[in-house]
C-alpha cells in the first residue's frame, strides 16, 4: 500500500455519523480528487447533504457483503471517524493494497481501547503520565483505593463512550466508582479491569498528530470543554465546545510534546512490531511539573475536529491519503491564522437521558463551496425526516463554529451563532473559550 499514488478521482467512504464527520466531509467535498462521497447509513442530515448514504449498516458482522459492496461501488479510500470500528479491526479486515484506509489497525488502536495497555506503553517509553496502577480484581482495586490518602481517578480500561472515568474527591467516591465498574458492571466488559490514577490539577489541551508510521505532523492545539456546566462544573460529556489554537502551548512547547509524547508512543508501538497510521490524539493536562498524558485516542476528536477543519487549508483528501499510504512528508497544508471556536448545542438532560425527535429551527446548511466563510453549523445528532424536516437525534446536536481574530472574538461569535439554533430543550455553554483569559501561559 505504501506510496500508492492518489488517483485523479476516487470514490471515498466516510464511516461515522456525527459532527466530526460532518466537518471532515465538508473539507473532503472541496477536494478535486473526490469523485463520489459515500457516508454512513445512520448519517446526520448535514452529512446526507454532502454524500450518499450506504445502503446497509457498516458492520464487520457482514464482512463478505461489505467487501462485495466496496468492489461494486469502486470505493478507493475509506476514512474511519469513530473508535468503535477501529477497535473492532475494520482496518485489518477491509484494507487492501489498492484500497487504503485512514485509521490505525486494531493493534495500534489498542492505545485507545485498552487504557491499561496505554499505561504500560507510557511507562516503558517514559512518557509523562499520572502515577497509577492497573487492577484486575475487585479486591485489589478496593484495597488500593482504601489505602491511598490522595484523591484519585478511576478509569474503566475499555471503551465507554467517554463515560468510564470518575474523577473522585475522596475514598468513598473512589470505592463507589470501583464497585460501579467491577461489581455492578455498569460498563460491561470495558470495566473488567480498572486503572486507578493520581488526580492531577491543571488545564487540559488536546494535541492531535497525523502519523504515517514514521513521519509525525503535530496539528494546532485545541482546548475542549468536557464538563456540562458553565465554569467547568457538572458531569463530563463528550465535549461541550472547543477552540483552536490555544495560547497555552507555544511552538516550542509543542515541539517538546512531539519529542516527549508522540515520538516515544509511535516508537514504542514499532518496537512491538506495530505500525501506527492515522491520527493520534493525546489528551494532556498541563501541570506544574509539565504536561502529562491523561489518555490517548486513535481518531480525530469531537468537537476538536470541528475547529480544526474550520481552519484547515489544503486538500484534506490528499492529506489523509498520503498519511494512510506512508507519504505524510509530501503533504502540504496549513491552518488559517484566525482562531476557531465551536459551541455545541445540546438536548435537555445531556449527558444523561434525553428525548429525541424535536424539530430544529435556524439550521444553516453547509454546502461544499462554503470555503471562504467564517461560520459553519456542523451537525451532530440530527436526523432528516420526511418532508425535509430535521429533528434532534441525540445529546450533542449542532456545533456552531466561528472564526475570529482572537479567542475572545471567535468565542463571542460562536456563542451568538449557537443562540440562533432552536429546538425544545436546547442548551449550550456560554463560556466556551473564556477560560484562557484567566489562566497564565505555562512554559515548559
Ligand atoms: P480520559 O478519558 O482518561 O481523558 O478522562 C476523561 C476526563 O477525566 C479528562 O478529560 C479529565 O478531565 C479527567 N481526568 C482523567 N484523568 C485524570 C487525572 N489523572 N487527574 C485529573 N483529571 C483526570
Ligand atoms: N473531545 C474529546 C474526544 O473526542 O474524545
């Protein structure tokens, strides 16, 4: 597959159905290399305006059908958005020498789907990460949290759609979190073992890098806002909004992160005979002792991708193809110097129980030629119904994303833009992008 030339025109299949994929699909649509874009059968209304839905669920349970369909439709490139298909081994199952896939193999994606494995790799390669222990039995986990005096964080080791982490303020919470994972099995097999970590304090940043096995290109840094409430309060969510770039890391800081985090991670995998190709995402906490890795993801983040794509300049299809085929060094792209901010409009009750099916008003459609604008509504959990009605279909409904000359300006515009989306029970945070104003820059 290495150095397979990008065809003049190629049919692309994009797997994933949310805001991240809408932003990716929009940039793919602008590529002169795109012939036809196929999207997920469950795609949101925004994606359906840019591509054609596959006729059937894209699941490996139907591998033989899928392979036939890919050949029949002459699909030349597949891009995988979410972690689930990566953890299931979709890349291993469907990539061929003529049909590359953007995304890591199951073995490489283990950095995300097995937090215990990620911790081991980080320890072996001296990547800075919170001190912690992996416990595989309830007894060992309870004994460990009971004997610790400092606050800790309990993490189910498997994939839990962002819900398997409990940041605990005391022993009682830690014991309850361990029991939730290992006794009541709230996260199923994902909580069979847990990672128990020291609880750190600091600002969080998301650093994403394209990796083609050897070459690593670190992208501009984003800041996500994980907690549901204003001023970072309430339970964690998938992300209530983000901005990019963040002034918290200078170019020199980013180079240190590349050297101390990304190079050892990719190299650590390679020593085990595993090549990482795709996007590697390090969730960092900036502590007084320098940045520490809280987690690795093996895919684009959401909402991080919405702000990254708003600023991306270049041919995304070509960039992802060159990454997937081992020639990232040939990719040419840059980022708009302005700051992008995304404010996510959510359904009442999120991240808990929500109601679906509410009519959405004020949606601004994104067409592929909307390349020079400064505001986009990326759709997350939306659904196209009969008579072109668009309704809510989940927790995070729309990412109102704007460019501005500063974080403050982008934040102000995106917050105003978010107010123009309406549906029963809609809410959003009004302080996305505000926290850098009160936080000093960290130099490492
Ligand atoms: P993770 O999925 O491991 O990134 O954890 C989800 C969220 O939990 C992070 O974005 C942090 O806000 C928080 N978190 C995770 N690990 C720690 C830690 N060691 N100390 C403090 N907060 C943490
Ligand atoms: N925004 C965090 C994530 O995508 O996991």
